[in-house]
C-alpha cells in the first residue's frame, strides 16, 4: 500500500522560509521519481517541482525557480521542498506525488499560507 505523508506546512510571513517533507512507504523509493504539486483556492493543481530517482535531475515551475529546491534522501525515503523568499501567491495546499505503473499516488497535502 503506497503512502505519502507530507509535513512542514504552516503560516509564514512574506519573505520567509519553510521546508516541506514527504515520507514515502509502500514503494521502492529509490526507483521512484517524486513530485511536489500545489493547489490554491479556485485554481487547478499545478506541478511545482520534480526530482528523478537518483536526484540527478530536477525541474521547477517558472514561478518558483531560484526560490524552491527539491531534494531527496533515499535512505530515509523522504523528499523535501525547501522554500525561501515566499510570496503570498505561494499560498496553497502542497501535495507530494509519485507514479507507480502509470497510477498517480498522492499525499493528504499540507497547507502553506504566506501572509503578514
């Protein structure tokens, strides 16, 4: 049974930082590409960042390039999203995602709110 459990969200002021974590189980983590998505109220879910199985390749949405960093620890079976210089428009529920045999699996999401 695939499980993805996010943590690390919260309320932060503009310009602040947060680090999200996603702990995975039920998958061969070291063989799994991992992604972070986000969904703001009234908007579609969007891909924020992805990292390949070895961590050799990462990609980011244009809106977060230079501010967000995705990384992974294959021993801890955890993927991270380090977010700096946060903006109010980064406010959203952030979801961890992986794909197994073309089936998408999602965590429950963690709320990030950027507000003064």
